[in-house]
C-alpha cells in the first residue's frame, strides 16, 4: 500500500523558504552588504522554522519540538540560498525586489 500525505506545517515552511530571499530583498537596500543579507536570511529562516513548529504543535494539540525546529532551519536556509542563486538572481527577481521599495 502507498500513502501520500503532505504535512501542512512542512508545506508552509517550504513555501516560505523559497520566497524568503525575495522578502529579504524587499526590506534591504542594494548597498546593504551581502553578509548582513545572509544573516538576515538566516535569522528569518530560524524564526519561521520555530513559528511553523509552534503552529504545528498548536493545530495538532501536540508537543513543540524545539530541536526539530532548529534542525529543520538548517536545510531551509540552504534551500533559501540555493533558490536565491539558482532561480531568483538569474531571472532578475532579486533585482526587481531590491528596486521595488528602494529607488536609491
């Protein structure tokens, strides 16, 4: 027997992970150093990982596993960076995000 399920919390985490580089681009300036952008991306990835884990625990009336939330943040950050360099930057979406609110 084969079963196919999609956990809502993990799906939300994956979607946020893919769009997070764009959000970082929207809130930073073009002159912001790449190191600060990377730390901001890492921080937002960590926060969304913890919040997604909390959401899952509350919705399913379960226990929040902080260790799992922290562990999931590592590949989520890697996916965010890979998405930025592999998809958003080559297609110009990163540049457009930077230009959206920051005209200078």
